[in-house]
C-alpha cells in the first residue's frame, strides 16, 4: 500500500497494460449490478428477508466483476512498473493539460455558431426548413 510521496519500496507506480481491455470487457456488468443492488435495497426497506433474496442477482454481477478483474490481473505482463517521479512534475503536467483544455473551450465558445450565446442556428434561421404546413 502506498503512503505519501517518494515511494522507495517500489510498491506503487504500476501501469496496467490490460486495464483498457478489462474495462471494455467488464464495464457492461456495472449497470446491472447497480440496478439489482437498488432493487435489493428497495426490497430491504420493505422487509429484510426480501431484500436479502433480491440481492442475489446483484451479488452475481459483482462477483463477475471481481473475478473478472482478478483474472485480468493474473495475465502475463498485465502491469509494468514505472519509475517514481516528483509531485511537481505531475502537477505541472496537469496544469499544462488543464490550460490546453480551458483554451480550447474558450476558443470554441467564441466561434460563430458555437451556441455560446444560447441561440441555436435553428432559432436564428427561424426554423424555416422545419415549418411544414399540411396540404
């Protein structure tokens, strides 16, 4: 477990190579787990044994997610060890990314037809192409 910055034991700094594939494979289970968890919660509010019975599908989806993550983590070369780098470098990188994003938002908002004024192209044109009259 990592505590603080400047890890000397090499226990942190892992980059998962299989994480994108694992997310694509396992992400479709998350809405089902949440739905059945909410149903179980509603059943539990009415009567505890009903909620426990209704929690079985949520448990199955959550077990699928947990075991799927465990399976992907056991693949060869699932993660690579990254050398530690200073916090100031990470914060500097985030500052550059944030400023680039903010400048692109500002440029997009100032562009004509961007909808930044709250007036869409449809309302500026008067909606003429969509105003059909019955014959």
